[in-house]
């Protein structure tokens, strides 16, 4: 519909409207997407404009000129709009693999899991949630803003990921519990972070190595719900994950096993089948969660994301 309007319009006001709702939107001005993306987007917009009979639009060319003068950076921001009208703003790395980790970008399974969580918020409401392999925080921040958990524990292992995760949580207006930031160096990258002191949920960041987690760490966690996105991609990691889930179930103070939901993109069917076979071997039941109805975020809808509920 928009394409059609652009082709037939001889008025520049539609282009101005698009420009101010995208590149020049206050959220995008404050937290801009990558230089490469903005340059590509504006170039495409100018092509559309030049194919019409509308008058040249100085603002469009001025904006592009401004972006052409900017240096490429290894970091950019991405802004995701929630159904509540709030946004999740993340500082991300422009490269899929950086500093020896894939944890500095947001993956499709994290977006898919957040959509399912928003549609099934009662699973998280007034409960303690532990996320394994939080990455840079998208799923947890979205759940914390929309599902009213009592407490949310973000966890990861790589130092660079933990650092960026901590920055992103604060970037979205949350105050972390004091013990969280003792060993994670904070850096605001020159941005003024506006902090609102939410009473709920209680947010913490934990450095968690699945292979060498201590008894004390497990006793401190006590989650009602455990979630993870895109952690089933390597057989070695899969075994460590299953071992971690077994331990978490053992150290529950009330003896009740937590609810466990794992979302992942099935890239290699063999890895997926092996994961299910390992679960079967040690008696952890599993069931596929039906697909949620509403699509909220933009990602590849053909990426074959599955959510399993594990019965530990």
C-alpha cells in the first residue's frame, strides 16, 4: 500500500512523514541504528522519491549527507516496540561473531520467545525467572516490562556479554540489585542513561558457567521458571545445559521442579534430535509448545523456531 502511494504521489509530504517516523524519529535519533543501515535505507527512500514527479526534498538529501559524514562503528542500537507502547532499546554489535562470542547480537529465537511470553504472561507473573544464556538481554527486558515477574535473573558467562547485558538493562530504565554490578564494569558509551527505579521486578545479573556452577550459586537462584533462547546449537553445550537443569531441579528448597522453556532455531536437525535423545536418556520429559498467534517483532518467519517445555 505504501509502495503504491509513493509511486502515485506527486506530494513530498508522505516522504517527509516516513523520514520522521524512521531515521529522524526521536528514539532513532537518540539511539541510532548502524550507519550502514541508515545509509542504505535513505538511499532506497531517495530512489523512490526520484521515481515520482514530486519536487526534490532537501531534508532527505541533508539527512543522507549528515550520515555519509559519520564513521562506521562496531556498535549500533536497535529499538523494538512492545504492544504496551514502550520500547526495548539495545546496544548491539554489528558483527554476528565478535570478541569470540555470538552473544553480542539478538537472535530470532529470542524474539520468538519474547512474543510467546507476552502472549502467556501468566507463566511469569509474580514469579522468579532465571534466563540461561541471556546474551545482550532482549528477552529478559521485554518480559520484565510486560509480564510482571517478581524477580528476573539474567545469566551468561562471557565477560563482554555480561558487560553489554548490564548496560542494556540500565539503558531501559531498570536499576539492578547492588550485588550485581560488583564484578561487571559499567560503561555508558557516552549516553546519558535515564534511570527509573521500578519497585518490581527485582533484577540481577549472574555470571554462570554451566560446567562449573557451585552449590551455593544453585541454592541462591531458586527459580520458579527457567527460560533460554538459542542455546541448543552445539552437542557439547547441550550436555552442559542438561546437567545444569538437573542440578537446578535438585537444589529447589521447596522440592518443586521449576517450569522450563527452551526456544531455538532448528538449523541442524541432527543437533535437535540429539538434544531430545539426551533428554530421553536421563528421563527429562519434553513437549512442543504450540505456536503463539501474534507476531510483534520483525524477524525471519521462515527460521523454524521451536519452543520446548521440559518436564524435569
